[in-house]
C-alpha cells in the first residue's frame, strides 16, 4: 500500500532547546518512518524576521545538522531547502490571487504583530499562502506541527478549496497532526521553555552549559521537593525512578539538580557527538540531494497548475 505523504517545515531560527526536542523533534523521529516524509527548512519564511545574511546561512546549516543528529535519516526523509524549489514562491503567488486581504488579516501571526503596534512586512502578511504552497505542492496528507501552527494548515485547506472551486480539483486537503507526545516543557523559571523568555536548557550545549542552566532553575525553598526541577526531570526519565530519587533526597536541591544535569547529559551526549561529526559539505550534499527529489514532484504539480490557470501556452 502506498504510504501517505507527510511534510513539515522548520523555521531555521538558531539554537534548539530541550523543549523543542521533546515537543517537536523527538515526536517527529518516532513517526516519520510510517509516511513518505519530507522535512523542509523554511528559509524564505525566516526572511520575514531575519535580515542578517550570515545568520540566515548559519541557521539553515544548523537546522539540518540538528535534525540529522537527533536521528532523521536523509535517505528515508527528503530534507530540502524551501528556497531551492522556486515553484513554492510561484505557487504562493497564484494562491495569493485566490484569497482576499480581509481573509489574510485574520492570521494570528499578523494580527499579533499589529496588536503590539509593530509594523508587519508584506511577507509576514502573505506568510500563510507560502506555507499553503509548501504543503499543497506535494499533495501532502499530514502536516505535523505545534499547536501554534494549526491555523496555517487551515489556511492551506481554504486556499486549496478556493483554487479547486475555480479551476477544478487540483489540490488535496491536508490534515494537521498536532505533536503531543509531551505537554509543554517548562523552562528554568517554571514558565513554558522558550527562546524568547531566556529560560532555556540548550539541547546541544556543552556539558557545562547544561549544568549551568540546570543550576539556574528557580526552586521554591518552602517545599521539600523542587517542583521546577522535577517537572523537567519527569519528561526525560522514568517517573517511578525519579520519584524515588526525589523522595530520598528531600530538601537536597543540589543533589537532584546534579542528577537532572547528568540525565540530560546522557541523553544529549550521543546526539552532540553525531552533530559534531556532520560537516558543512555533508549538509550541502544532503540538501542538494533532497532538492533534486523534491523538485521533480513540485515541477510535475506546477505543470498542471500552470495549465489550469491558463499561463501554459
Ligand atoms: P520558542 O518558543 O523557543 O521560540 P519555537 O516556537 O521555535 O520555540 O518552537 C519550535 C517547535 O518546538 C514548535 O513545534 C513548538 O511547538 C516546540 N516547542 C517549543 N517550545 C516548547 C516547549 N516548551 N514545550 C514543548 N514544545 C515546545
Ligand atoms: N510556519 C512554520 C513554523 O514557523 C514552518 C513552516 C513553513 C511549515 N512551511 C511549513 C510547517 C509547511 C509545516 C508545513 O513553525
């Protein structure tokens, strides 16, 4: 039986944290083999916020290294750069011509920025149609994403429906798959771990950086068991084992923090080693190979799309 098509995109945005790993990367590794999977580095999406070309390049390289290091096999998953397949931006334009301005004004990412009094660029405004193009061009069935991206998949469905209504059945309806292996991973201050809150434990940090982040976890001196430490620990180690550890070390915060740092280190060390062994030329080769495979499919779809809209003579 033909496997279903899965596609997800990552905005290359720099160093990953334990929350990204447990909430998005690890669940991806556990499911991708069941599908015909594609992993896209959404570098053009990142231009809506990133203006430093060196940083953009660095982040693209880094994103590929991260995914391969955590166990994504480039032979089994098509790993590619969004910018390498020009048909994405071409299809985004065609989709933008199907939807209205008020429709795009409902997008959370755009609305939030405007509500904060910030000026949104036109790229951010059209962002959902580029994402719709990413998804629709490969006849994607499932799109693994975090909860915050759900609306964007709805936009892709709407765009597909609008196009199909005018030009005939062309695009498949994609379904979102909310990765929910773990609930929100808390950060060192107990809030959601997020790079924008400065409360992260780095995934590929050195042993010392991990230890430093763990030692900075805010503990409530009133309780016998440091809740914020436990809340992270239970996500990376068997809960009965750590319950026993915390029970026999009541009040000894340093002991349990050391144990957490050590457990994170054992989880991370093999992945860090793998990551260090991936060279720049490995990354370039993976992306080149991925782009060739993706391009073939994207071009076949675009041939139909160009005919349907009437530009193919
Ligand atoms: P950040 O909040 O650090 O900016 P992103 O928004 O870039 O993280 O998230 C990238 C992916 O990692 C998303 O799929 C998101 O759902 C997941 N993720 C981020 N932070 C957490 C967290 N604290 N717990 C679980 N998943 C998370
Ligand atoms: N917008 C997504 C994010 O910020 C990244 C993304 C771009 C994406 N294109 C996609 C995700 C297509 C899934 C499918 O996380």
